[in-house]
C-alpha cells in the first residue's frame, strides 16, 4: 500500500480558492509562478521562491 495513489489535482482554471506558495507559504495570486519538478507541479507566489525551491531540490538530488 502506498500513498502514491492519492492524486488530487485541483483545477487551476479558476482562482476560486487560495493556493499557498510551496516555498514561503504566501498566497499565490495572478503574479505567481508554477514549476514542474519531477512529476509534481508546485506553485509559488514569486519567481525567487520558485528558484529557491528548485535549487533546494537540485541540491537534495545531488546530495543523494
Ligand atoms: Zn514567496
């Protein structure tokens, strides 16, 4: 049994609900960015959050 089966991808067409930035937790608005890292799409409130998150991920990957 794995948790990988749980896939709930909310529709991002409407901005009906607030999405929190994966890096700093701020609300992602229309200026936000999203990045696909591995199979997961993450959302960020700003570009610097995105690059910080990507950098962290890269370092994690290289450190393994
Ligand atoms: Zn941010």
